[in-house]
C-alpha cells in the first residue's frame, strides 16, 4: 500500500492506495515519484514494485490509471523528467534485471528506450541536464559498484564512472550545483561506507567522504544562513 499524508498537519493518511490489484505492481512498493499530467496539470503518482510501474491520481487515489511494463524484476528507483525536445513527461526506472528503462508515463505500456550495461542489480537513479551540451543525462548506480551516465536520446552511455569508484553497492545518488562555481555535481552513496562527489560533465572524482556505515539515501540543501551546501 501507499499512504498519502498532509505533511504540514500530519496525522492520519488522507487516503491509501491499495496497489495489489494493479497489473504489474504487487508486493513491496520500492519506488515513488510525482509528475504532472501535461494536458491538465494534475499530479500523478508513479509506484514501482515487482515487475513494473503503475500510475495513480495523486489527489484522489483510486485504481491505477495505467501501467508501464518494466520487465520481470523488482523496480528499485524511479525518476521523472521532461523530454527536452518536446516537453513531454518521461519516467525512468531501474531494476534488478540490470537495465534502465525510459517510459512515456501518459501512454504507459512498453519502454521507449532500454539502457543496458550494468553487470548487476541497478539500485539508484537520477537525471540532470548536461550544462555543456544541453542534453539530458540519466545517472544509475548498481550492485556492480559502478555509476553510469547515460544519454537516453542516443540509447547509450555518455560516460562510465568506474576508475577509483566505489567498492560496494551504489544505493543512493543526488545531483546538485556547487554554489561556489555553478558546476553540476553528482553525489553517490554506497555500502562501502563512503559518499563520493563527481563532476557531472566529465565523470571525474572530486571528493570522498568516509561515513563509517552503509549509505542508503542522500539529499542536498543550501544552508540559508551561510549559503554553504
């Protein structure tokens, strides 16, 4: 089930989505992301679990509006973005079948693009616009200890970040802008107990933070008092 809350008021859930009847989704919910339906501006909730992704009305709940076929393995992460050429919404998923898929979340069905190259489960996913080219990039992290940067428009890898990389499962990632330089960065977290910061354009490693325990999630913010990240 998926519970929707008022995060200002708290308390009981506003409504509960029972995804057990969805075509592809069943069992544990492993990924969530929100996007807007372009025709109406209505928020939609994409839920990933075993074998696929279901799209729900994020305000009223109810039955799944449509399904995206993400293969026969657990979907571990979702990210929503826009096709830079058309402005149409896109939804990317990564899964235990070692693949990254890109969908049209309004039409559903089969993937528009399938990206292959990881040697093990793909656990983490994010997206950014390459400041040098203006092209969209997807970033994925895997149990094979690598981070890959993909060009979904070309259906291939733009950069592979592997030398001097993580030595364990890459479970989390986030993109951010370095306030001092304006350069785009990718931070990744792993069960090798480190967070690594990369140059998003080149894939070069910039910083290693020793956390001392497994890293499962990451978030970025700027301190409003100092402007420091």
